[in-house]
DNA sequence: CGCGACGTTGATTTGCCTCAACGATTGTGG
DNA sequence: CCACAATCGTTGAGGCAAATCAACGTCGCG
C-alpha cells in the first residue's frame, strides 16, 4: 500500500512528526475496487472516510425512476463518500462505484475518533478539509440553481480539467444534470465553426 | 447582547469550563440587521462566521439575468454566510440580507484562529459543525438533482417547518428553484379537494 | 388614500426530455 | 480471430414541465 499521496495531501495543511506519521499510517486500510464494483451501496452505512489513491470513482444517487445522478467524481487525491452516512451512521443515500480499476485508503470511524483525541492536528486537518468541501458544495449549489446547462458544463470543465477526454459523456451529462442526448446536441451545435 | 443561544448550541457538541465560556464570549461581536439590510453583499470578503440569534436571514446568489436564488434560510440558531469567502478570504459569491429585523453574533477570523489554538475544543466544535453542514448540503444537492419540484417543496417543508406560514411564497419558490408563478399553480392544483 | 409588494391566473413559448433508430466502438466468448 | 452483444454517441420527431409575459385583485403601509 502506498500512503505517500495521502501524506502529501495532509502535509499541505498540518505538519506531522515522524511518529505521528507512523501512527497514522498504521490505521490506514487499503482496498482495491475493480471497474463497475462498489465501494459503498445505497442503504449501507459508511464505515469511514475514504481517500482515492488510484483510478477513478464516482458517487451518485438513484431517483424514483431509476436514473442516476452523479454527485461527485473522485480521481486520485480526492475524498469520496456519503458524508451524512458517515457522520450520523445512518444508511447511505448515495452509491459509490469505480469507473476504472481503482484503489482507496480508508479508516474505521472508531480509529478516526481515537486519532482526533491522540493527535489533535488531525482534528484540525479534518476541520479544514470539511470547510473546503463545504465551500465546493456551496459553489455547486449556486451553479445548479443559477446557471443554464451550457455554463454548468463550462464549470465542470474548470473543476475537472483532467477528466475531460477520459470520462464517458454520459457521466458528464449526469453530473451537470441533463440527459446524454441533450448534452450531445448542446456540444455539437455550439461547434458549428470547425469542419 | 445575549450569548445564551450560541452557548447552548456549542454545548450540544463540546463541554466548556466557565473560563472557556468567558474567554469565548468576549470574542463575540454583535450586530443588528434591520429588514432588507445586508449582513454581507456579493463581492465583499466575509469577515468571519456569523450565528443568528434573532429574526430571519437568507443567503442567495444573483444570476446573470438579475434573478435571485436562495441558498439558505437562517432562523435563530443557524449559521449563515458564504463559506468559500470566509475560508479563502476571497470575494463572496453570495449576498446575505434580513427578511425580518434580526440580530447576529459573529467573530473575526483572526480571533477564530487564535481560539482554535487556545481552546482546541472549538476546533472540534467547528469540525463537527462543518461536517453536519456538509451532510446537509449534500442532501440538498441530491434533492435538486433527483427530485421534481413537488418533492423539493415537501423537503423544504420538512427542513424549515417553522417558516411555512411566515415566509413569502416568492422566497420559497426561489429556494426550491422554480418561479413564484409556478409554485402558486403547483400548490393550487394539488389542492383540488377542499372547498 | 395611493403606492408597491405579493399572489393568482391565463396564453404562449422554450429548454430540456422521451422515445426511437442508427453507426461506431468495445469487449467477450466460442 | 471472428461473431455477437453491450455500451456509447449521434440525430430526429414529438412532448411536457416549467418559464415568460401580461393582466388583475388584494393587502399592508407610508
């Protein structure tokens, strides 16, 4: 298991000693998730925070008509999962699965609780992490409520520049909240200039 | 200034000593905001976290056509403001104003930073607060992406039961993401049963 | 009283969806 | 290595949910 990515991630916000690093790394669980397999399914209770180290995951909800709505894409370096389920230990309203063969590291909730007490720096780290995520979710809300599909697509391109060629258009459409057919038409009608 | 509401709010998650309480209360700023006046305007940098002690506020964005989109209502006991602006000290994308004569308590960012160092319990409190808010925002995202207007209205009623008679329908419409006209029609057409 | 904000209702328009068909690509098993 | 199914992107015809525009009655308030 390779913990370097998550350690680098953490060190952007707090500075750890070698012992603290060691203590922390020993708590990390590792998991491989093959394409189309689940990290978590709707209805399950999330076991703890998960951090992507390789591949590509997505979290999404399923509406009463069976349609999927992507909440978040998670390339390496991103955290992923249903926060509500994790925080309140209630059944998840989101599913998380892999769009490519992937790997995550994660921690048991009980270990996280102990970690916060033993090394308060991690409490700080997760506070900062949560605030940043909150800011991102707030911005997404504004985007969905205030902008037409075309600009939501532009926002998507800005947020996930590395995923633009990689991701099936279908997934992008689900993320910005339109049908695949509509996204296709949208992209091909604003392109009436090249040949 | 009355700090009892915010102290009660905090004590739900962490336990403070008398000295800590005192230290904390001395950092609190107080502000009265009359109806239609601003706590913050789009473009300003948020000075620090704000907690509503009386009245009713709302945060909202303004789109390119000049239309308002309500992100959150904030009755007493709620925190309010543009988190992105607060965390990153960048210009706000939201405005916050008062729907009724209101009062808030708030803290300067610099004081908050010192508070986290001096009394780590507050770092914990704000971590928990941020995680809860994150869970709420995530649920709202799911609601907007996955549900038709009717169910979004039902969700609103569940989240803000105390505001149902109080709030102008116009504001509710803006919150659930439809026009006032449409909300009016929606409510009056599902009521074809009473006389 | 008169003005402005709000809720309602109707006629019309539109952004996006639905359904259906088709070619291109991928992947999978025989 | 080829045949077949599955998945994906594209395009078109038609439909619907919600927006737009406009008019009107009500109410609270200066």
